[in-house]
C-alpha cells in the first residue's frame, strides 16, 4: 500500500466519520426535543430540518421515525408502512430515528433508539445489542459468509430469549453497502468496490435501503460469500412484543490480511457505544 | 365487626353520624361509604386489610346503622344533604389533607356527587367507585339513548331497565318499609348468601330493617329528579378508579361506556363477581384501593399497563408452570403485559429466570422464578407453602408444563409411561390440589387453566401415551370445573394443535435409538416450524378463556376441526388415528 493511497483512504474515512457523527448529533438533538404528542411525521421533519440547516442537501434515504410498537415493526406487511405516520409519542414510549444524509459527497446511515422517559424494556434490548456488535465484527474478521453471520445473529437472538422459534427475527438483513454518491477516482485496492457495483444502489437508494431491511425478504437470498471490502451499514434490530431497538453504523471492510485491519468500526465514539462503556 | 375501631359522633344538619376509624391517623385517609341496604360494617373485611397502611374512616350514612335519621324522612336524603354529611366527616377526621374516597352501591352514587360538585374540590384526592353510577351520568346515558334510539341502544336501555326493577319497587310508598321490617328483613341475610355468594359471618347487622326502610328515601329523594334533569357539569375533579363486577345483577357494564367524557383520569378494573364485592372479594378490593391510593399520594399519574386484559388482571397473582419456554413463557408475558404479578415455574432454572426478568420489563409489578419439577409431589408442596407465605394466594393458576412422547403402544416402555404421566398428569393434579385448595379456602374466587392438547380428543396410533395423559387432563379439568363452580373458581382446558415451540426438540420418541430420535426431533421441529403457529396466540386464548370462563378451548384450526369431528363424526377421527405420521 503506498502512502498516497493510504492518505486518500484516511481522508475518505474522515469524511464518512464526519457525516456519521453529524447524523448521530442530529438524532440526539431531535431525541432530546421530542415531547408527548409529537407525531412520527413531525419527528422525521425535525431531523430533515436539523440536517438541512447544517448543509445536508442530499439523502441516501430520507429520515424515518417509528414510535411505540412500530419500533418492533409489529404487523408490518408492506413497505409503505415504514414511512412516518401520525402516530403520537406518549410518555414511556420507545422510538427509533433512522436517517441517511449525504454531506460533502459522503453518506451516513444511522439508527438511534430511545424512549420518552424511562423504558426499561428498551434499555434491556439496547444492552443485549452490544453482543451483536461484537459478534458481527468478529465474524466479518473471520471472513464468514454474510448468510452465516445472519444465522449466528439469529441464534444469538434466540439465546437471548427474544424468540424460541425460527424466522422470529424479521428484519431480513443486518447490513447493506454504503458508498460515496459522487463518482470519484479512488483506490480499488483499498475499498475494492467499483462504481459499477453501486450504480443500482445509488440510482434507487431508498428502494435499496428498504430492500435491505424489509421483513418480507428472506435471509436465504444472501450471497454465500464473505462481505466484500467496502463500507457496510450494519443495523441489528431486536424486536420483542411491541418494543424494538436498533443501532446502525458503518463497518469498514478491507482486503487486509491483518484481522484487526480487515474490518473495523468507522467510529467507536457513538451514543450506543458510549452507553455500554458507561454501564461497565 | 370492626376490630379496634375508634368511634366518634359527628353532628351535622340535624343528624348525628356514627364515624369509626381504624389505622394510624398519620397515614393517608381512606373514607369508605356504604350502600343500600347496608351499614358501614359492610366494609369490615376491606377496612381490616387497609388498616396497616392507611387511616381508614367509615361512617353510617344518615338513617343507617347507628347514625340518626332526619326528621321528616322525606326530603332528608337529598344528595346535597349527603354531601354536607361527607364534608362534616372529612373535616372532623382529616381537616388538613384531602381524603381518598371509596364508595359501593349507593355509597358510590353519592360519592360521585361529592367528586363532581365544586364545593368539595381540593378535599378529595382520589375516588374508587364500585357498583354505583353517578345519577347525572346515568341521566345523560339514558337521554343519549332515547334521543338516538338505535337497536343496540334500545337493547342497552331495556337491559338496564330490567336490572333496575328494585328501583321502581322502592318508589312505591310504604310497602317497601313494611316488607323490610317484616319478612324481607328476616330472609335477607340468607338471600345474600344464596344468590350473592357472600360469606355468612354475622353481617348484615341488626339495624338492617331500619336501614332498608330509611334508605328507600335515598331513591325517592333523588332518582327521579336527577334522571329527569341531570347536571350538565358533573365532571370529576379527582382521578377515578372504576371497579366493575361483571356478574352484577343490578347494574349493566354498559352504563360506564361513556365515562371517559366525565372523568379526565380514569382507571378501569373488572372482576368476575356479583354485586356485593366488599364482602365477597375483600382481598382484591383492598389491593386495588391500596395501589390506587398510593399512586395518587405519590403524585404519580397512574399509568396502568395497557395490555389487552389489564382491567381484569392488573395486580393479580398468576402462577404458570412450564414458563421457561414456549406456551408457558408466552402466557407469562401476556399476563405480565396486563399488569399481573407473575410466578414463573419451570424445572429449567435459567428459562424460568429469564421469563421472570422479561415479565418485569413487560409490566408485571413483580415477577419471580421458581425452579420446581411439577411431577415432584414434595417439591410442589414446598412451592405451595412458599407461594402462600411470600406472594399470597394465586388468582390464576396455569398448569402448563408438559413433555412430548411419541411411539407405538408396544414401543412405549413402562418407564416412558411413568415419565409422561408423572409430568403431564400428576403435575396438573399437584397444581390443582395444592393451589386450587388455597384458592378454595380463601373463598374469593380464582381460575385454573390446564394445558391439555387436541390429542386429548384426537386419537392417534403414534401418540398413545401422550394422548392418554392429555385426555386425562381434559377430563380432570371438566370434573374440577363442576366441583369448583359453586365457589366462583373457573376451570378451563386449553387444547392446542401444532404449536411452534421447543417441545419437538425435547420430545421422546420411543422404540428408536438415540440417533434416530435426534433425526425425528429435527424433522418434527421442521414440520412444526413450517406450520409456524406461534405460542403467543395460544397465550392469548388462555387469557381470553379466563376472562370468559370458557370450559374447553381448542386452539389452532386443526384443533378446532378435530373438536368438531369428535362431536359429529367420531368415525372420521378414528380414521385419522390410523394414519402414519410423516416422520
Ligand atoms: N407445542 C405444541 O404443539 C403443543 C400442542 C398441544 C399441547 N401442548 C402442551 O403445551 C404445554 C407446553 O408445551 P410447549 O409446547 O410450550 O413446550 P416447551 O417444551 O417449549 O415448554 C415446556 C416447558 O415446560 C418445562 N417442563 C417440562 N417438564 C417439566 C416439569 N416436570 N416440571 C417443570 N417444568 C417442566 C420445560 O422445561 C419447558 O420450559 C405442554 O403441556 C404441551 O403438552 C403443546
């Protein structure tokens, strides 16, 4: 690896990290200003406005907000149901904010879980998500096929007691690719994915994202090969009887032989990671 | 009847009221108002159960018990005068702090007046109402139905109209008084025991004939006037808890359909019982009153769990066996979401502990895990003692633990038989015997659910032992239901078909080696997975069965189908019994 390439890569990652942080800041700011009676639509608009004021003009997908049992995608059958509704926030209700802004050519795709006041059940789900973050990183480093990772996530979830039957984890996939939107020359050696593999995604970003976690999609349609080098938005989502929790953040996958270098989280300074660290 | 009560007399508006107090005066004050034809002693059991935490105040309504009657009687019982009495009592017993008001029957009718007129504002911290609507709300309720008489509304009017026969009777002059002072007064205690299922414990007091005769004026002085011209501003200025006995012979539940419009903060509770709940269900009432008072004292708005049956199961004690997995776990969760206190029993300690932990997070005020093998008689006895001593008497018992066993009759060894009967049948017997006995001895109702199976009525050559065990559970449930009906304890047998749980992976397959057993477990698990009927739906059926007191509940279409066949074409069932299972 030449220093020039390494330097370019570091700059790229800085760009992605910056927009991911911005998105999480947005989530925290909006979450803090949610009040009883606010609707999902309003919460989605608050995210849009907050980010637009800070220079975001383009979206990988527009912000989502889910309240109450919609955080667990209860009874979701058609993709339209993912879009924000007039559901109002009530004390104790869980919520999830999910947004994918593009800033300076870099994309983020994040998910933030919280509740209005205390919600011990959602706290428990968030606690249990920590093991999923560790498991995914470990297995990507082991170059396990995506499908095998999915199945292990599923098994972990069953072990954690969220279901004792198959297919209970309804969220289809746990990761999808993310990239820069504007075409640019970069080192295929580092990231290893060309624009051709992204064209469809960029053209139909929202659709692609929706596909990514549509409960209608079977996990078995995944490729049987390990995640290719590139940026992966990872989004494990636990749902338990009307309460859901997730996080979403970017995992960097490279073709390095060194396990530590072969996959790593873009940023370890995120709300959910801090939360777990504080809990210890 | 009221033990350790301190008595005082309060003068007001020409009468002298007899007021009794129990419990520490420093504690929050709970005022209990009795109905018709009663005296304050109707609350004896409830007061005794509240006295350790609250300053409990009871008084005889004017003209009742040892309070004096107004002269003349006519016009002496208006709601305005009753409000004067209430204010005089609370000024005497709790001059500085608002009180928590509780009313039953006419005590509740008048308490609605107290809780909705301006001059008591600030004197009432909360109001628990049972079996007595606001006459103003009732008047509006009738008017809405008269104004737009849809068939359903006319039905509701006629329904309540029929239940109000005694109100018309009480409006006839003199006759009611004669009846109460004569024969009716004598037979009344027995009527109550017989039809209202209240304990025969020396109540009603000797003042009954006069109470009943004077109390007729409660109706005559108020009912016609208020129903004809209900107040338009009868909004409650305190949080209200409405407790509705579902078997009330005198009041229809429908009366409260529009109550939210009058009460900004309403908590609803229901219980399967008849009209005189202060005497027939004192434990439950004391628990609900205590919880409501404490919540409102703490300045918390009461956020009751919003599970489907929260009105019915909130605060109740529910024990589920086999709660570490599958149907039992889903059942524990469903009760937890309805605000019940849950005891999760399983022989698998981790499974039980997890169920208890998640139950708490789902809304169970308390949840415990108990590691017990239900087939172990002594262990079950120990459990029953512990539960009674530490958690209380179980309100709903779900005998659900069970194991699977497949294989032809001649492949099934005596040990196999013993094992499956020990868990599936003896486990249920122990549960019913021990916890059912505690329920019956308490004498305040309850419910037992036994998880049988569609195999209880669908014979199969592949499941002789399992089906036998489940048929026994079904019959046991039916017999017990007959025996306990008179004590207000319901018994339901749940008969699921194929449900996607762990039972397939742990089931024993008789007559094959270990490897083949593994293979069959996997294969069955796969088939059940394809069928994919979730245990949550069985849990839902279990809660519904308790609410409706259903006897036999087939769950899943195949179980319902087989149930129909068993009744109408048992031959078809026998033909199915001969089929080779796809293993
Ligand atoms: N799953 C079905 O298709 C189905 C159909 C009809 C009836 N049933 C009945 O439903 C009940 C629950 O079964 P499930 O499907 O949830 O199975 P499951 O195996 O998922 O759960 C049964 C639970 O009971 C516990 N248990 C077993 N034996 C015990 C004992 N001796 N003492 C204490 N706990 C014990 C187990 O540890 C387990 O946690 C059983 O009685 C079963 O016969 C199941």
